[in-house]
C-alpha cells in the first residue's frame, strides 16, 4: 500500500500515490468547532414560514398560468399546472402550520426540567425534538442527580412553545447499583 499522510503517532505514512503536500479531507474553517466558545443557539422553528410563503407564491403562479392557458389547446402541460398549484399550496399550508415560534430556549428548559425532576440535579443535557403531525418543538432533557455517582435520573419533556412540562419520567439510575 502506498500513499501519504500522518499516522496516529505523528510519523509520516506513505500510501496511495498521493504527494506529501496534498491536503485531503480538510474541514472548512466555519465548520471547525475546536475554536468555538459559547453556548450553541438552536434555530427557531418559525423559520419554516419562509419556505411556506415561497411554496404559496409558486402555487399562485401555477394557478395564474393555468387560468391564462385554460382555453388553449396548444398549452403544454396545462392540466399539470393545476395539480402542481394544488400540491404546492398543500405543502405550503403544512409548512406554515408547522412553523411554531419557540418561546422556551435550552437554558429555560433545563431550569424547568430541574424543577420537575423531583431531586437535586447535577448533570443535565437538552435535545430538541418534535412531537405530533404539526412537528411541535419540544425539549427532551435528561437529568442526573447530584450524587457521585448519580443515584437517580429523569427524562423530562418540556414544550418549547409554551414551556409546560409534557412528561416527566424519573427512576433509580440502573447504571449504578450500590453493593453490586
């Protein structure tokens, strides 16, 4: 095997016929998270409104083109324009219905989950998920108790729109069994 690269211990590895100065598999600077400092901002789901409006505008254009070419025999695919208008309008309506504005951020969800867990929380992490056919944003928060090692854990679902606790499942930590 031949080529060029650097091994796990830092020595140069040759193989594949590549030159020593060739850059392979480099990550763009804007995607390199090593230098990032600060909390991650989750995008708001209300951004789904923009493509919804775009779908609606294209649906309206298809409908206008269908009306303009309705009486003509030579219009190619005139019947397809009406179908396209209907499909795009339906997709746009769904995208608009699923464009929830998030009122609860990750840090607020962590605080609400800590209150709902029923025990002093040490470590916790939040993940954004979606519920239902309208994709309502929800924070899924995993909490561990403050002991070392943690004796309890809880999974708390916090609605990202209105902040209510949707569900709280709490249990003894099965990963730690004292005396076992």
